[in-house]
């Protein structure tokens, strides 16, 4: 009498070994765990979004239709672990109007509870400059409000940021 084997078989029909059977049982569990970790994102890792501020801006080149700016971003890491940044994307708004955009693939690791400065390039167009000049000419800009928003890219997660600030414009001195 021929014995029937009820052993699990792989796609080729060969019987699975003990290790392969264990991996098959863990497969669905491991997949569910991976999905939960991905859905949890940085919240599951306990990573706080760093504070990002503009440390300096300088003009690289300017033409009638486009201006390239070098912007130094100060990244403050409030976490107990370093943040290995491999790139970022960002937009800059001035006085509520779109002004400049940029991307960078420069890498920097911000040490735990520390800061780093990253120099990036941004591009602004003719329309962004004209909007700001018109506001200055009308004299209705007493302060420069800015918004810096974007995404820090790391090897295993991304961190969105959205920072706002305001710079008071110097008042003209009154003649005596």
C-alpha cells in the first residue's frame, strides 16, 4: 500500500523543509507587521520634525526671467537620535505669495539634540520678484512674512516641515 504524503509543497511540487514551513507560517504575519510599520511612519519611530529656519540668502545668478539663490537652512534636531538627511524639497512664500522653489540631494546627518546648516539652491522667477517689488512700491509692506515648507528625505522615512516667520522692515527715519 502506497503512503500518501500530506506535506506542504512549493510551486515546483517539492516538499517544504521545516525551515520553509516556518517561513510560510510567518509570511502573512511579517507582511502585516511591515504594513503597520509603514503606516505608522515616523510616529511609530517617535521622531519629532526638526525646526528649519533660513540662516542666510545670497544671489548666485540673476537674469530677467530667473534668479538662482543660495539659501542656508539651519536644521535643529530635537530628537535623541541623529537624522540622516539624504535630500529635501521645499517652497518659499513671501508675504503670502509663492516666491521660490528648490530641491537638493546634498546629504547631512544632524546629530542628536544638535543642529546642522545645509546650503541649498532655490529658483525664483520674474513674477515672484515683481509681486514683491509692487508691494514695496505701494508702501504696504511693513514686515516680511515668510513660509518655508517642504519635505526632508532620509533613507527610511520622510519628515514634512512647515515653518513661518516674520522680519520687521526698518522704519524710515523722520527728519528733524
